[in-house]
């Protein structure tokens, strides 16, 4: 990740001597129960791009933290006007919950945070949400678009 143009362009917008901390999120709906109610949850994990990908991608690397666990609303029919209103309310609740989860990161990205590094120095760090790993239905839900529409590849 540190070899991309995005990283250098973002670094150049920050004060001299500060460091970009790319925030990477990952999520996937998971089943909590199979035989007693079909309950699901949506865990949201967080890691940072400054960690080498060989460490970040291993479960034994312990580089992912659970940032939030959101409930998944039950499936609704598509034809009812009431279901359409419930779907909108569910979408608004999701985005409000995500806003709460990422509030501290949003504040820190504005002001920066002094963090002690392994070399003994403190650096002013700016977290930036830089990626989200999810499947297509989750991306549609996060971006508040219809699940029947697909992104156009160029």
C-alpha cells in the first residue's frame, strides 16, 4: 500500500514531519444462529496500512481489531410502501451507527494525534479511511445504492 501514488499525494498535504495512517476496514455479514431464528450480525474490523501486508493478512498477526458489531435487519419484501419506509429507516440507522463508530477517527484525522513509534520518537499521525474490504451487497449497503445495480468496470 505504501508504494501507491495516493499515499504520497496524501502525505504531501500534511504538515512537515507528520505521518499518514491509512485505515483499512473489512466487513462481512456472519450468521449467529442457523436453526433458531436465522439471526445475523455485521462485524466491522479495522487495521492500518502501515503494517506490512504479510503480517496484516495473517490471523496470527493480530493486526485486526473489532471496531463494531452491527445487527442485520430482517429481509423485507420489495413491493410494500411500508417496507420501503422501513428500508430507508434501516439505512439511516446504519449510517448513524457508522458515524458513531468512526467519530473518534474523524476527529483525529482533522487534528492529528501524537503517537510514540518503536524507534522512540513521537510523530504527529493523521488517520485516513483509505479502503473497505467487503463483498458487493455490503458495498451497496454502505454506499446506499440499490443492490441490483453494479459498478461499471473500466
